[in-house]
């Protein structure tokens, strides 16, 4: 992403930038004008243009940036409604199915406190790449109209989201029958805005639920290094489990009753296995190329098709809309399944884990042990490394690495490779290694999964050696 206002781009999920450098009132107004121009072009023969909902998270000045975006939309004759309170991102997605044609949310998701951003929502999920590419074109040429005092409506839609969650999870009966305590870490994010309405059981222990634009000095990303307080609380309270939500509550992380952080490659198979027992299995399993092999094995056992997508939940969401997808998962903690909107939702995922615990009468570690016994072990590690320079072309990067690839790695035959998003190597026992350059910064993301800590470490070491040659 460039700090130049004419080069606003939408990355994996939206536009993000450092507040006052890249993310400014001018940038927000330019995005809003570009969206207004896009709407005008797409609906030029329609009398009534789609209404737009503008939401925001708990970040510094998010509410003011939301108001600025709504004012530009209103100046263009578009009915814009601003949320009366901070909301989780999935709530805005939900509203684009039931009440609004488009949604805008001011959020930087899991990024550090000094970032903010804009996500565009449509048909219950993030706007697809085809739409954001068009938007970027309109934004680059946009000249924001001067706000003329056109009315901007402010309303609370929290109840609409709560009704949606209740319709999918039957929250009241669920919480009343919990056999023990569960710890929920809101990481000071927008998920806490609905916490008292949903998680109002004596068995629920809430941590980091207050409003703090600095996120307590941590990054609101639910990965192991940021969850020490959750892990410690689960152990001290003897909890059934703990789960965490990121800054805008679309990502989910799980800590077992043993106080162990569980990777997305362990969470996804637990969810999929339970959903297959809960619902009639029909459709395919779609997951990001950076995810694990246990879901593939479960899909095969259930007779379901399996497909990998590039990294970014928008690719899974698009498949959920255009194809018959039973379950979708991504490595950054996003999960969705048939019957819901095509959007990752950390709160809904948490409610599903509560249901799993209640229905099976098993703790998180017991549930995962069942998966391991039936489908094998998973040790997944992601390691990010700084590079000397940015690698702009992922495909040419993959082609170069493929030429240097030996026939065996860590004593296992190389079975297959793919270049969906970076370079993925699959070994003959399902173990795999993915090397994925950022494309926008000098960073290489390396992912590996095997049946043991030792072999996963060896795969990551192999990746480092491959990059050196």
C-alpha cells in the first residue's frame, strides 16, 4: 500500500494504513467518493441507489472517520446510515444481506493500534476482488464532493446481529447448560460490544473486554504470542476452554483446557468433524492453501470434494456464494459453514465450540484427541522472515524455486507442488511446506505441517536453505 492518496489499494481484506500518514480524512473521503462514483455507474438506470451502512470498530477516531465517509456518500445523494456504536465486522456483513446493499466498516482488524482501515462489504461478505479492482480505479480518479449538510442517519443495528447469532446458535439454552467455566478474551476489540448481550452466563469469564484504543499495548491478533493472559486464566480457573477474538471479531483462536494454544490446523478439523455429525454432509470443503491436511482427510472420509484457494477469506466467501460449499477455513483464524452468511465470524465460531462442549460433554483437549486418534497428528508452525527486497511476482518466485527442488525432503518423496499463492510442496505422507512472499513488503511467510515438532522444524530449515541457494 502506498501513502500516496492516488494509489489507494485493497489488499487481502480492505485498505489499511498508518493513521495520519496513509490513513487520513482525505483518504477516507476519497474512498467514499470512489464508492459513490462506482454506485452511480453501476446503478445509472435505477432510480433508487442502494443504501449503504457505515460501521466502525473501537480504534482511535474510527467513529469520526465513519462519519466523514457517510457525509461524502450523503453529498452524492446516497442514503448512508452510520452505526450508533462500534460493531464487529461480521455484523456489518450480516446487514448487507438483510437491510443494506453495501457496507463500509472502518477497521484495521488485527493490525497494531496505530493502523486503521476500510473494508467494503457486499452480499454478506467482503467485496470480491473483481469489485475492489473496479473500486480502486474509481478511487484513483475521485474528487470528493463538498459535504452540503445532507442528512446522515445514525442508528443502532446491534439487535439485528444478535438476532442473527441467536438464530444460528440458540444462545440462551447453550450457556445455561455449560458444565464449567469458559474464558473469552476480547483483546479490547469490538467483539466486547456485544459481550454482555450474548455471553451473560455465570460460567463465562471475560477478559480484556474494556475499550482501549491502544489494545493494552498488544497487537489485537489472536496468535499464541499475544494470548499469555488468556492461557494463564484458563489454567488458573480450570476452564473447559478459552477463546479469543481479534480487533474486529472476525477471527477466532482457541486455548484448550490444558492451557495449550491450538493452531488453526487443529481447530478447523474439530469444527468440520462436529459439523458433519450435526448436519447432513453435502457440498465441498474449501480452505486456504496455507491450511492443513486433517481437514482434507476428514473431507475424503465423508465423501466430500476438497479444494484449496489463495490466502484471503474473500476467495472462500466467493466460492460459498457461487458453489455448494459445506465448510470453509483459513489459516488466520477464519471459519464459515453452510447455513450462515459467507463470512468468517469469531463470535459464531466461539458459540459453536460452546455447543460442541455441551453436546459431546468433552473438553477441547478431549475433542482434539478424538481427531488425532482417527485422522493423525498435526504440528503446524508459521515463521515470517524479513527479506532484502520485496518479491513482487509470486508466480515467478515459485517457478524459480521449483527448478531447485530435490526429489526427496526430510526422507520423504515430493509428491506434488502448487503455485496457487506462493510455492507449496506436498510430501508423500501429506506433510507440506508453503513459501509465500508478501508481495507488498520485504517479507517471506513460511508455513509447515507434519506429524511432529521435529519434522516441522526440519521443513522450515529446508525452506531457509532453499532461499539461500
